[in-house]
């Protein structure tokens, strides 16, 4: 077995033994089960005729199913994006500091595992966890609405994948922070700061006029230029989930920017970790 | 497993490091390590030009006062700490080589174990990371060997300190390593457990494994190791075979049965010792010793005990460190 996969398995086993991650999976399952059992949708000739939640009729005008479900899928995409990243920041903040804790890192580094493999495996393990959770939630949602309304779409899956890309960039920062300081709190703080920064960076053009011309605006422009535009990615995810036209000019460039930022942060972490004494 | 088979790389490795069975297990030349801290000038020197050779197949003990650099040295030979200067060769290669590290078993001083795992799961993960082929019986076998056969189903978080230490030893033994590096292996283990650990270490040495032991329990080092190095101030100040280090020169301790004439024994070259019937005698070689004993017997003294009047390891350590200071 590749040492990278071995470390990823180590991280996943560690994750699955944590109660709050199990509670999260149980929570998603419960939400999906409640929605599945309490929501009734009546579709006539592809149009949403009536819908009931917990027996109460939801008053909506008669619309085609795909149009009626747009706000639901859009809201779900935002929930998965921001909720997922926030949960990921909290839940995964101590994986890397824990692996690098005194007494454990010495043992791992004495095994035939190279340092880059240790970091790559940790990153891969956390991303597997994020991807698994996202796919579990979005698959459940698509299945429930697909079965009940007869409307099938891959939009929520793609939106979930975009959320994972966003989380990858944030976790890259958290992993790099762990190579500098073995603190779960600081890793979480770094992740949270970059999430907020990424949200601001997505609205940089709209926020720019609020800064006076000169040093202030230039500094804001320079800082937000290098940050991943996470809010723009969330918007794109919402549009895709709702099968609406994309507001961003180029999703490809947006993804490229987020990935370049993530790889850059990881490269810094790899360089720091490789030269560090434990 | 024979000594020669220990030199083979572990199964599962695709490429193997070249190993010379005659090469020392550990060879360190001019090793220096200076820890630099941010915003501080200079740094603290943990190792100051250390030279050491650990012969293949030996049981080697590293002793020294706190802050002597023992843990830094151990981390250097495992590639956990990168030396500032000097060369480190382990099992004929560099510690950075994963193929070399696959043949080393290491027990850190304070091993942090995943509390929610079971011991077999932990050992299986260590085996996987060592690139060993799957062996379902291995964890049980190793756990029984270190005396944890009854705790297989329990989570590690519920283990006592001694049990964790035993598990750490089992993890170090995964893959039958050619070199065992143990940092305080009996820390927290009860006296009976220490005897078991000692037995396991002696079995490993008999099978050809090189043992490198760092323990503050000098009696432990004395019982297990055949060679010892004393580290002080980041340098090896004394190194050699245990019996040579502890040897008290040409001085012997003899105990005679009650009734021996003190005057006659004094004439034969024996000086009265502290206890009843105990005497010391200087003899450069066995012939001189037997001449002195023949004189004592001729004077009617009956010998009941004879041993070299050597110092224990604690005295050797104290004397060496004080002299080096």
C-alpha cells in the first residue's frame, strides 16, 4: 500500500472514531429522513400542483417542477458550501496538529514514510472525508426530490464538488498553519480568516469603491487579489444547483484561481514541514 | 530468525538498500546539532561534534545526565532531527532513506497513541505504513509477546501507562527490525513487567538484532547492554564494553570463611574490606591472583567468594561526568 494512502487511512480511522463526526453523519441522515417522511409533493404533467410539509399545505402558485425546486436546490447548495466549510474547519482543525503532536510525529517520522507523503496523506484523508460527507448529503437530497417530484438533476452534486474545492483551499491553509504551530485553535482560526477573506475577495469589485483611492484601495486590491474567491464559487455552485445561468464570467478561471491558491499554500507547508525538527 | 536473515530488507519492499552485515549498525562522525530559535541570536548546542560507532548485533546503552543530548542523538539517527553538521550512517545507509527506516523499530520516550483505537488496529496500521504484507495473526502474536494478550479487545485509551509502553514496544517489534532504538522502554512498567521486557530485548539481541537503548534506569542498561556510551555536554565522553568501563583495574574482592587470620592474610597481600571476612587484593593477572590466594590458603584461610572489585554503572557515570565537567 502506498504510504500516502496509509496515512489517509490513518486520518480517516481517527476521524471516524470521533463522536462529533459520527453525530454529523447521523444529523445529515436525520434531516434527510425527516424531509423524506414529512414532505409530500404532487406533480401533474410536470407542474408542481401541491406540496405539503408535516401535513400543512405550502401555498405556492402552480409552476413547473424544475422552476419550483430552484430555490430549494440553491439554498441547499449555499448550506452545503458555507455550512460544510464551517463544519469542516471546526471538525478537521485538530487532525494535523494531532498527527504532529509530541510522541506521535516522532513515531510516524521514524516509519518509512516521507514527510511529503505524511502531509499529502493527511490532506487526502481530510478531503476524502469532506467529499464523502458532501456526496452523502447531496445524493440524499437529489434522491428524495427525484423520487417525489420526478425531477432529476446533477446540479447539487456539482455544487457539492465546488464546495469541496473551496474547502480544499481553506484546509490547505489550515494544514500549512499546523506545520508552523501545532495548535488546533490556531488552525481553525486560520481557516476561518481565509474563509472570510475568500468571501470578501468574491465581492472585491463591489467593495472596492468603499475604500478611498490610494494606499487603502491598493492594499485591499492587492490582498484580495491573492485570496481565493470563495463567495463567487458559492454563487456559481448555487446557480449550477438551481440549473440557472452562471453569474461568474468563467467558472474555469475561478476554479483555477482557487486551486492555484490551495497548491501555493500546500507548497509552503511542504517546504516548512520538510525542514522542521521534531 | 537468524542474524543473517535480519540483514534482509522487509518483505514488501520493491527496492532494497544495500546492506553490509559487517558495517556498524550506527556510525556517527562529527555530529553537531544547534537548535535555533526565532528572534534569538546564536542557538543552543545539543550535540557538539559527536563520534560514535555501534557494532552490528550489539546491545548498546546510551547514558548521561539530563540535557546531555541523548534524545537529540536518537532523533538524529532516525532522521527526525536534521544535523547541523556531521554524517550519520544507519544500517549502511542514511536515515532519510525509507528502506532503511523500514528496518528500524523505534519506541519514543513519550509515545502518543490513538486512544480510540484498539491495539491490533494500531499494530496493523504500523505494519501497513512499514510496507509489510498483511498478516492477520501478527498483532495478536506481538501483543501476547509483550504481555497484552488479554487486552486485545480494549481501546488504547483505557490502557495504563505500563500497558501503553508495552504496546509501544510491540509497535517497535513490528516487521522484526534489524535495529531497535528504544527510548526509556521500561518507563512506567512494574518490576515484573520490566523482567518480561528485559527477556524480550535479550531474545531480540540473541536473534541478531542490534539494540540501542536509552534509559535513565542504569540497572536496566547494565543488565541488558554489553556496550555503553556516556554522553555529557553533547559529546561522547566515554564508550566501551560494559565490563571494561566498570572494571576496577587490578583490584579483586575476596571473602573468606570466618576464622581466617587477618595478620596472615595481610602478609599475603590482602587488605581488610568493609564487611566481615571481606578483603581486597591487587593482582595484575590470573597468575598473580592465584599466587596470593595460595598464600592465603596456606595460612588456613578458606575462600568462599571471589569477584572483580569493579564499580557499578552509576559510579562510572558519576565519575565520568564529573571528570568531563
